[in-house]
C-alpha cells in the first residue's frame, strides 16, 4: 500500500489501574461483580455529592507524562464537559480542558522507514462515564440498562500529533505505548475495555475523518486500513471525502457514518468549581521512573547478547520481558530464540498471553534443549502439548515427563549407528546411487533413518554418521 | 441516650415542606434544640426537594455533612423548610409548593431563598435553622423576618450534601433569633470535611464578645446611595452609631466594583446552575415518566414541565453564557469582574476592619410585588459582593421601617467570622 499521502493521529483513552476511582473511594475492580455494586453518592452523581481527587491518579498520570517526555504545566485544573447522555449521570464529565496535566511529548516507534519520534500533543485526566447496556430487539421492546460500576474510573487521554503514516505504524505506536504504560505499572491491558481509541485519518488534500469507538489493538489497524481503502475508492470515483465522524463496527471490520448531530455538540466547558487547581510541576520532579522499554532493549542486547530483533520483541510487554529474564538464567541464547521465535508464535496462534505458559515448565524445556536431550522438533511438540493442556484447563505436564511418556529423547550412540547400518543394508540401490555420486540419495537414506527413530535423531549428527558409514563401505571395497 | 419530642407547629406561614412529628435526638451541645433544615440540604431518609417538582419524592440515601454534625451534637431536626426552587429567588415565592409568608406581616414575603428557615425561626416554630446563601439567601430573609443569619467565609462549612445551585458562591450558614444562637449553631457546623475539596480546616470555637473598641467600620457610599430606601439607610446609619458609642470608628469609603458585581454574580450563578441542574432529567429523580418516549424527548418534556419558570430562565441564561462564542464575553468577563470585587475588598480591608451597610435596600416586599425578574435581581445588590469575594457576612436586626424589620449587614475579612459575630453581638447588646 502506498503510504506517502496518509496522515493519522490518535486519541487514546486508557484506564489507569489505581485501586479506587478518580473522585471517590469506590473500588475499580468490578469486572466480575454485579452491576451497580461499586457505587456511592459521588460516582452515582447524586445531588449534593462532591468530587474528591484521588491523588494516586495524578501521580500515575505524571509517570506517563514523564515517560513520554512531556512538559508538565505548573498548574492544572479540571473542567466540566457538559452533554446529555443516559450513562453520564451528572450530565457533565469532569475532565481537563484548557489546562491539561501535560503537553508536548514524544514516543519513539519503529516506523515504515526506521525509528522515528511520534509527537504527543497532550495528556489529560478524566472520569469514565457509566456503561449503557442496550436490551431488547424490536423497536417497541428496546430499553437500556445502565451500570455505574465503571462511572468515575480514572482515564488518561493521550493525543498524538498527526505523525503516523500507516495503519501499521498506528498499531506499533499503540503497542509501544501499551508496553510503556505496563512498565510504569499504571495500566492493565488485559482488562476488558481498558483501552479505547479514536483515530483521525486523512489522505493528503482530503477531508479529515474521525473514526470513533475502536476498542482493541488489532481493531485500530483494521479500521484504518478499511478507511484508507474506502477513501481511495471515493477519490477514484471522482467524489470528495467528506469531513465526518465514523464509527468502527468491530464485528464487521468496517466503519459507518454516524449522524452529524454529534459533531455539533457544544460542550460548554468551564472550570469545575468543586475542585481546586493543582500545583503539579514540583510534584513531577520527584517522580522516579522505572526502566522503560527502550532502555531495557539496550540492556537485553548488552547483558544477554540478544539480537536487535529479539530484544525489541522481548521488551514489547512487561510480563514478556520479565518472563524472558527468568528463563535467560538457564541460557540467554536459547531462551531468546525459544521465547521470541517459538513460544510467541504458539501463544499468538491460540490467542494466549504470556501468562498461559508456566515458567517452570518452560525453563525445564530450555534445560532439555541445552542438554541436547531433545531435538528442536520435539521441543516444539512439547510446547504445543503443554499449551493445549492449558487451553483444556488441564494441569500441564512437565516437559521431562512428556519426553519419557512419548519416548522423545534424542537417539544417539549405538542405537542410531545400528539403525544407520540397517538402513544401508536394506537399501542397496540408493546406496549404490550415493556411491555413484548422486547427492539426493543421501537425503533419502536420512529420511529412512528418521522414520525408524521417529525424528529423535539430530539431523546434523545423522548426516555425518551416514556419510561415515557409507565411506567405510567404499574404503573396504 | 436517645430522647424524643413531638413537633406539630401550626404552620400558618407555610415555612415547612416536610415536618417530622416525632423527633428523636441525642445528648450533646445542642441536645433537644429544635433545628429546621432548608430543603436543599440532603437528609437521609427524609424527602429533599429543593422546592421543585423535579425532585418530588427524592429521598437521599445519605446525610449532608452538616446534618451528620447536627445529629451528633444532639440537635432535634424537626423538618425541611420552604425555599425558592433550587435557591433561585429573593422571596420564596418561587417554590413549587407555594410561597412562605412573612411572620411579621403575612401580606409580605419572608425574603429568600431561605425564606422557610427564616420564617420558622421568626414565628417561633423552632429554635434555629440552617439556610444556604448564594447571593444573600440567608441574610435577606433574616433581614426581612427580623432574625440573625450568617453567611460564613467560603470553605468554613462543608457543602457536602448541599444540592448545588452555584458551587463557587454558596455556603450553608446558621440562622437564629439572636447572635448567641447563630454562634452556637455555627460552632457545630463549621470545620473541615475531606469530602468537600473547597472546605478549610478552620473550626469555630468562640463565644461572642461584645467589645468593638477601636474597630474601624467602613461605610461604602454605594450601600447607602441610589436604589436604597432612604428610611432603611437611615435606620442602618443609626445602628452604626450604636457601635460608635461602644468605641468603634465609622469610616466613609467606596466600593466602585459594586457597579459590576450584580451582573457578574448572575452570569456566574446561572452558568454553574445550568450545569448543576442538567442531571435532573425527570427519570433518575422525581415521579418518573413515560417510558414509551425516547430518552431525549421524555427528558426535555419533563424538564419543561417540572422546573419552574425562574429556574428555566436561569438555566437558559447560564447555558447561553457558557456557549462557544459567548464564553469570553460573559463567563470570563464575569470572572474578571469577580476579581475586581475581591480586590476592592482586599483594599478596603487594609483600611478598615469591617464593612457595614443595609442587608437589603428595602423592607420586605408585598407578596407578588416584584413581578419583573430584573427588578428582583436588583434587590440582591448589597448581598452578592460578599459571595463573590467569599468573605463572611451577617445580618442582624437593627430597627424597623413601616413596622417591618431592617437588617444591619456586617462584612468581615476572610476567616474573621468571629469578629463579624462579635460586632453583631456588640450591636445587639448596645441596642437593648
Ligand atoms: Zn463511588
């Protein structure tokens, strides 16, 4: 796809994983609980209730601001964004408007043509509204239930400049951002609905389209790819791309035009009179950041000798990086290859996160590979067996026990030599072909031995052994 | 130990929206003292309406901070008092449950918006009452009904549970027959509350002291000039001379920002109100609605039907002031004017210790006398400056005009509520 003319900017809403909500003491850990059980007068917006700022949220947001190299304003405050919506209990959202927490930062990504900084316009803090649950199917039976468990959960909105050039870059930006937020320990990407993205996209010279309602990492790339194709088709037909807001329909992978009404909202922002302005610039000075993905990547290359590609992959998520560092104790090289190349592939295939792989099992597997007890092929087989057991809710079997049960130990020594001799004896014609200088005959013989030992022989070793035995025949002749 | 009393007033002036016939109370500094509460202060288990149809039937599941404090001080909470709907008015005629009458003359209004609270105390139904003061809503009815009412320094009393009208201006405050009563009630409700981020840790531990020796009292010419009934002005000047005899010094002064104060006040309070009242959609609170209609349709119908005319007017004014393209011309300009008022007070309080003037430019209006909203707004001119600046102000009865009470308003420095109370007490003692 030609990308020179694509301009993309993102607005990302992330739930911060503080224990309590932004303006009250209610717990944010509600996902397994009944609707409306994590509520109080404040997050229900009852008349007379007043917000009290949870300082932890500001601290979390400042960690993000610092990690993204933003400048933090000396003083910031909250504003009311007024609009009517059933799940917005006060009919206004407390957010930050003209004095946000932080402005002008950057985040480096691996772009289409090398590493590049993506500029961050601003970061601000706001409260999540409640959640509407639409019920009924027919027009007459339609009604909506509202769950306020989510109301008041802290969000940060991160707005980028239109610096992204392709859907792939947008996804990479989000992955990098997610990793950064995880490293900062302010965000749990596995919580449902913890990240929501609005994307602005335009083709050079065309109207800007805002795509709202994208709630997954993969969805962003899908929505943007669809939108680029759609806009190109519009232009190809000689029509004009209208400036509008569209919604991403995740299930169908398409965007649909939303009624223009929404764009005409006048939110009538004004400073929230129940909260005092905050002095934040001194506060941010005192915040100490943990090691971030880029720094960890460098360290992996130096400390463990990882390749750039492996280091980038292995530092792409906090849990993954921590997993690797555990396994690297056994053997950094094997650990890197087996984590980045084999394990991640198997996990992705099953839509699993790194949590699915029990580290004790994986470390034993690396041990078996290091001791040359099993072949790579058997290693992959063992990985698959363990992950399938996890998937079926069974207790995963230890690799050594799988090796024993299936007899996967690498064959070698006398056993393999016997097999080689037997194969030579059983296949006089290919042996003759080999001696006549026909190369492919050797491959056939290797295959025959492998068949006999059910793949447990090391291919290199087997090759050498066959040549040796065949050579002996010639010498003796 | 829990005790009970019965409360069955012959409420001829319609001071109450809700009364509690059997009241239980505990031991404490206010044990058995009957206290009425304005109906915009949340009371757990007791209907709280703000005198509006849109909140009819709303029973808060929690107590306002001041109510919690009153209960633990042993006060007997006897009922919820009538008011202008959501505090929007100066007469208590804007109640959807009908007006309250002035106990001094049932043909006149009690003032507002805390008219029910003032009338309940003035009529002797209860010992004390809580009001709320956004632009004079405690001091005006105190003046019109001949009782004492204090608007404390902004932040001294928690607003948690006060159903907001204009957050940046309003304070809950005490009302009683005399300064001692106001002081007692204030000592219970003042203090820090972590649930109100604008509240400050300045408890009130004080007994009124009538000494005003050497106190410099500023008399701004604007408080005695155009628009103020000369008979009221004269009465107040006489009251100031009582303080002079007790050793205070009267100093003429001026508050030029007064010319902007009223406009600034109405822009700010309506802006905040338009946002505060948006949550009342006729579905979440009140008698419920027609579920067959769409949410937007039902919502606008109910607001039209259940908000009174003055409330709708102020919501529309506030919505307009905040609208894109008008914000700078109205809301922001009003904030500038507000700062001018604060600066004026700061300057004056460098020269004087206290500012004195009439609470209201006239005596209580006759019922339905003020039908033009602008005329009504103008009568708040002397009370709104204290709200814009957040400084404490008290109204204490200081004589009569045409048989109706007149209030002396005393305005002090931030957090000098004690001095304001002492000065009012000195007048009260000296006038005996
Ligand atoms: Zn809550």
